[in-house]
C-alpha cells in the first residue's frame, strides 16, 4: 500500500444491497463515473461481495461494496445471499437499490429490517427512473436515480454525505495522550516478519497521528532503544512498542516513563479496550484442552515464528502450563460457532474498519466468551499489563477491579 493512500480500514464502507438486476453495479459506476463494476443483463453477475477502494467526491476516501442479489436462487444462491448479508458487519452506510419499475418487495423490506436492527444509516435508492412515467414520489430516506443517464446521482451522493458519521473525526490513535511539542519513542523491531522496505500499517498511522497532534516521534529498533534514551536528554511523554518486544523494552524503559504498544492503542481505536481488558481474567481459569480462537483481520504469509500460529500458542502454554485446542482464523473468515470457544485472542484489527472490529467483539461477547487483544494478552503474560494500561484511565480502573 502507498504511504499516501488512506488505508481501507479507515475508509467509510458503503454497501449496496438489492435484488439481481436492480442495478447495484450500474449505480456504483454512475457514482464513480468509472466502469468499476461489471454490468450485464444476465441475472446474478455479481456472485461474491466486491470491494472497491476509491475517492468519491464530495465524500472523500470510501470503500464501495457490491453484493450478490438478495433474490438469488438455489443452494448456491442461498450461500451468496448469506455472504451479502454478512457485509452488514462492516457497512458504515447501506444503500438498498430497487428497480423503480417493480418497487419495493419482501426482499428489500427484510433487508431494511436487518439494517435497522444493526443501526446502520441507510438510503432506499429507486433506480431505473428513466423506464417509468411516474414522477418522483415522496418517501423517507429515499433517492430516485437513473444510473443509465446519471440523473439523481449527484443528489444521491449529497444524501450519502449527510449519513457519514462525524464522531470518527474525534477518535485518535494516540494524539489525545500527548501534547504539542511532546516527543514519543516508537520501538519498531526489524526482523524476518517485518515487511521489506516499509513499516506496517499501525506504525504508519501512529506516526501520522502524532504529527497531527504536533508531537515529535523518534523511531528506533529495540536494539537502539537504551542508547537513544541515554542520549536524547529529555524524558519522552510515551514509549510505544511492538507488543512482541514488550519483554525486552519494558526492562529498558524506566518505570517513570509511560509504556504501551501499537496493538493496545488499536484495541482502543478500533475495538473495545475495556471489554478486552476484562477478558484477561479468563487466562487464570483456562483448563487443559480449552478451545481457543486466535483471530486476525488480515491475511499474510506465515513466517516460521508467526505470532498468531506459533508465538501466542507458545506464550499461552508457558504462562498457564497447560495444553489447548488452538484454532485460527484470518481475513474475512471469522467463525459463526463462537459459543464453542473458551477464549478469543484477536489482533489489533488495523486492516478492519471500526464497525467490523466492534461487531466481532459484540458477537464474541453475545456468545458469552471472553476476548483479549494481542497486545493485552502479551503484556499480561509478561507481567506488565498494569504498566501498559497506565495511559488509559478507564482500562486501568477495570483492571484493578477484576
């Protein structure tokens, strides 16, 4: 990914739902003024959710999600409809596309009920107005367009703009924890798992957030940390490290300097830090053979000492002295049978958007299963969780209570 590109996880996700041939793909093409989605008169052209990251003026960086038809048929069609509905987990805004010549049917009505249950902002979009003699009728949350001649498309984009949540602008990765002219040390190990020639996404985004806060960042490897602390001549406001280096870094950084990790920052930014701190208690009660899910939001090439499949299982066994039934998931493949697990350990979710990460946590919680974040888990097994939560008042309070 280009350093200049907005990460997909930080883009507004706009999902389009509707029956086959309602014109979902045509509406995407009309909105973007590009032939991004395949359009055909053949029903069921879109067979899986398709994601298109783009700049959509006047909205800015977004991800458009084109989904299979809600009226798809047969056993395979039912699976496609299920995939379409799963997109609701990550949709910030939903557009229900309807053929204006047919009007609303039970398929759209059922989808709107699901959308409202999940409290997702939405619009009903009546497409193919060029094929009707009717003038636009009055209806709440509705837009009337013709993707073919692009009538009503500008108005549709304006209405979508009114639905974009504004609270995201106030959320910070780290900017609210520092003051202008503070400086922060970022500890970034460079090992076999580090991507060649670039920093990973959480590190990039943290640096950007510090710049926006008017703070300075010093980026070092863990092998240069001690000498850097000796030579800078001023106490940093905060040290942020890759969680995997917690053990070494915590011994180097003096106790009077606040310490946390990128993963813990993202637990707060993308997920639910307090809920994931509560999950730590489960580590003390796991029994031999307990079923544990280790989940990641991205897909990547597994290294010989991969964190999710190798390091965390090893740390679990070392910390508890027990053997577990370990399961893993990555990317979009988050399990449905969550109630069968005794604990979920999830990554920071930097590649997921906030709605999807929160949805995953809510699903785990509803299943009655504790969940912890990678960084929280590693800090706990290293015996430094209390220290790494000091920058977060509410999370520290919860830890003291459990």
